[in-house]
């Protein structure tokens, strides 16, 4: 009986048979990703080119050739294996989230990933995700690592990738030219098609993110509103002013009972004398974009990460005016907004509102109760909520606050029924209603302070509509569920009287179209802060200024 070869010997023989030229290896990896990690791309493409299979095939071939052409410099022997492994792992990760959540991987999504926290990311790293990455990312990466590169003369090894890249580029142009009118129309009108293509979209987005961060690495925020001063309203103040600016998380306006939702998710707020603004649009579809944008002086059309980082924000202007400004965070951080003011983190506190290393937004109220007794100066507190952050909606409210059942109890949303997902999400809105109402009632009881609260969410959320879950879709593709956000105003009688705000007039404008563009200037108008950076046209309080004497 012959001896069986040992396992190491078998592996050596296998490796001896796995030989490839660098360009062949790279082309094979791109083809593997195209065929295996592109379920969303194939689905969208089948819809876009419905009834035109040859046109679809031509487009796919053109994209493949273009990808090889763009990646060809990485076919040099020293780069090909690391880059191929990078492609495989990145595409397995992004492909999973595209296929299960309907996410598109643009620069902003890469940014979201890079600024996330361990607490936030753990809800996205599920058993299904790990199995997918192991099968489609790690296993083929191990094979790539095992492959031996066929020796080539140095000149050929250096020249072949660039020559092949040029040939592939010519092939791309030729393939597109065969049906240019159709292809141009698709690329112009169906941006979701190209945005879903792997490995092109995530790799390009990653390099765009690296370029963006490199450009802003040494950026110092230029002063903004240094001339800010308190207006005449403060001269007649009999007591300190406390303003809460509550930044919601992932709350979409259409699920607020106040906005006509079929479920009564906001019964407590409905009992209070609030102004509910019904038509408010967000600056972005993710916290990393919306949060700095909404506090920026720049409107959404002019805002970019680079421009936002290059200048100070609303909180700095309020501080220049002489207000005490603090940031209280129960989320993933202030994204640089509070670099120059006091900041407190509630996300990892312990207590009745915290479990499994996370806290719900009820944690703010005990801290607020302890804080108000020491207020001696005009103060603005920014409360950054965890709100309705998914996919673990069930973690955003205590079990006893579950109002709609059965509720999804896992971050694997597709393992729950649509009704269970909706129930869990609506429970987060109902809990936000409870915490905001309790906060308002507490503020109302502070006779030694003049108080107000303005609540506005950073972005909305998709709950399976059109196959999309969560948020972060490119703005040009984003459905209204991700961009239509709630905004609620409450003012004590003393606050309204001091600043001359007419709540009746404001309520009449509740259906007027507003956006995050209004926040910077409305906060200044609300608090009577005089500065050259204030724009009255974007202040939602300004149209009611003529009615101040009636307030």
C-alpha cells in the first residue's frame, strides 16, 4: 500500500500548479468580483436593459475592460497580490451591504464607515455578514496569496500592465461606440446602475475619500462670527436663558403622528403647545454629512466636507456672542463641531437607561436635572441623540417602552417581517416622543430660567421601501424617507416674551418648505444674536418679526 502524500506536500503541489502572470491574476480577480459580488448591479442592469440583452452584455464588457484599464498599474508584480486581496475583501463587504440593505458605496458611505465607533459598527457585523465575507472575501484572498507569479523579464513585467491598460481602454471606447446613444442615456439617467458596480464603485469611492482627507489633513477652521453679540432682548432679561438644541438621529418625518401618520407615535408631544414644522429636508442622508452641514453657515448646494472643515460653525458664533455652549453626546461624536467648546459623552454611561454598553436618550434627563441648578448665565445645550439609529432599533428604547409588537429583535432586518421592522422603528419614534415631552415638561417647570427647545433630526431612514434599508444613499438617489425630517419648536412664555416670538404666527408657517439650511440663521434669530454672518432670508423666525408686539 502506497503512502498518501502529507498535507504540506499536497499544498506544495497545489501551489506549484497555481501559477499566473500578474495581469492574468488581476483580470481574474476583477472577473470573479463582477460575477459573484454584483447581485445588485445585475438586478438593476436587468431592469435598465430589459429586452435588450446584447446592449446589456456590451455595457458589462465595457465596464470590465475599463476596470482592468484603470487597475492595470496595480498589475505590477509588487502590487498585484495586495491590491487583488484588497479588492476581494472590500467587494465582499460592500456587496453584502448592497445586497441586504440596498446601500450604495459612495465617498460619503466610506466616510461613514471610517468615522463609526465600535458600538455602532457591532450592530452591522452579524453572523450573515461574517459568513459572506469569509466565503467571498477571505477564501479567494487565500487563493490569491497562494498563487505563484510567473517570472517575467523586468522590462516585460513593467511594460505589460500599461500596454494592456491602453488596449483595454481602446476596447472600452469601441464597445461604448457600438451603442453610444443608449449607453449615454443610461449613464445620464440611471446613476444607480453605475453606483452599484463592483469593484469599480467602492474602490473609486475609497480613493476619493483618501484624497478628501489628505486635502484637509492640516486644515484649520477659520474664525466665523467673531463680531457676534447679544441683541437688545437680553437687556430686559430677568433670568438666565436655557436653550436646548436637540439633534435627532434617523427620525423620518412621515412616521411622526404629528405629521398625519396613521399610528399615534407622538401622543405626548401632541398634548403640548409646540410648533411642528412638517416640510423639512435634510442636508445629507448620513450623520457624517448632515451633522456638520446643518451647523454650517453654508447651504447644502455649496457645502462640502472640505469647505465645512475650513470654517467654524454655529456653536462658535454663539460662543463668541457670550453664551455658554456645551455639546452632550449620546451618539457617535460631534464630528469636530465641539472642538472649541465643552463636550460630554453619555453613550457609555451606566445607569437605568443603559444596557449592553449603550444608553437610550432617557439618560439625558437626569443629567439635565442636575445641571440646571447651577445655571447662572445664558446657555445653549446641544443634545445629540441616538434616537432611531438602526439596524438594532430594539436597543433604542427600554423593553417596557415597547408600544408596537411584535418588534424585530435583531440587526438582521431581512430576517424579520416588514411589520416587525416597522414596529421596532415606530417604537423608537414613540420613545423619542416620550423623552422630548418629558424634557419640555421639565423645562416648563423651571421658574428661575427662560427656556426653549428646538428639535430637528439629522436625516431619515428607509425601512425596506424599494429594497432599501437604513440610510446613507447618495443624495441624488435618496428617497424622501431618508431626507424628510421632523422639526419641533417649544418655547416657554417668558422666552417667547423676551425675544418677541409669536408662536401663533410661527404655527401658521408649519407647512412652509424648510431645510437644514435654515438652522444656522434661525438659531441666531431665535436667540437674537447680532452678527454679519446672519442671513435674515434663511431665518424661519424673521417672517413673524412684524408680529412681535402681539406675542
